[in-house]
């Protein structure tokens, strides 16, 4: 059912009909995924969250002309995205592979404090297990996380967190520069944030137009109904303006091509690591 039709029907039909529809849909999805797993046994792909192996992962995403035209990385329809056992996504497996790698000893210290915005399901489970009360997961919508948070106004003191994960969030925030400053403020000096966004490969300058307000037009221009921009290569300059030093970590810097293919990562997607310097650079 498309989104606009659903909104219209919600105003007309009683709520129990939607509950029934969702129950049917969930049962149908479970049956579909079970059949997919039976049809696609094998060991071509493996999931670094649940450890399962599969001949294929499930496809995900939606194709739109703007995504192809602007070559927006980590957007659009992709095959081999969702693990059919635990549901982990390609971009989530990439972050976990990075954190587990020899380049990061972060997971060994359960005293680390971590803030996770718009938490991805599998990462959230892992972080809860490892960091316990030192792990805060938050979202503007309280249904999606344990803590309600507006990242342009974070309710934590300066220099509080060792690390932040805030993936595929900034493209939703009108005042992204304020959000970036807030993320920088609550990080400890030498702390770091992973700040993935859908990034255009051929736009030098970020495209944003705040007069575009309808969901249909946002989908057409920005590639998703609730995005307010498409970031270009000046995304990194915006992060630097907030005080971060940026490092882009390549998949091939610590994974073999076989590992990349097995995890079915998004081709060429770097980890965007924003580090809070221990000193302030002169302007
Ligand atoms: Zn899995």
C-alpha cells in the first residue's frame, strides 16, 4: 500500500482494519522470508551479526531517477541487502565490521560511553550487550529508541561521550549545521563519531531547497520523502565547520575483496569518521 493512499484511508477506515492488515502483512513477510531462506541456502554470503550463511541476502531500497542521476551512494534499490536470518542491512554490517576490526579497540572497553542516534536494530542489540548503561540510544520519535532526543538540542553536558553513531540522520535535519555542532559539543576531546549519509558522487555542492515541503516533491528531488537535501562533496567541509577532523576509512584498508563480497557491503562506501580534536584549530 503506498504511503499517500494509506494516509487517506487512515482518516476514513477504523483502526482495527489497519491492525488486521498489518497482522496479515507480518505473517506474509515471515512466510516469504522463510521461503527465500529455503530457496537460497549456500555460503556465498555471511552475516557478521548472527553468523548465518546464505546463498543470497534479500533485496531492499527503492529506485528513483534522482538516485541514479546524482549517483547517491547507499540509496536506491540494491540486491543482497538484508540478512534473511536477522534482518541486518548492508550498511549496518559495514559499521560492525569496522568496529570489530583491528583498527578499533573500542568494543573491548565496556566503560566507553556511546550515543546512538536513530539506532539500527542489530547494532543496538550488540551495544546494549557490551556497554549496558553506558549506551544511550535516542530518536526524535520515542517509538524508535529508548530516549527521545532532538539532535539540534542534545540533553547531555559538554564532553560526555566517547563515541557517537548517527547514520542517515543529518539529511533529515533542516539545521544540520546546528546538529553537527551539538554532536561535536557532547563528544569528549579525541572522541569520534560515525556520520554516514547518502552522498552524491557527482554533486560538489549540497543541493537543498527549503521551499520544497511536500513528501512527493522531496522524494522526487532528494530521493526520499522525508529528506531535506542531497549532500555533495562539501558535506565534509560542513563537518569541519563544526570543529571535526574527518577521516574516510576505505573498506579495502582492512577487509579483503572476498570479505567485502561475502558481507555484501555497498561498493566503495567509506566509513565517515568525524574526530573531535583535543585542541581548537585557529580559524
Ligand atoms: Zn544476520
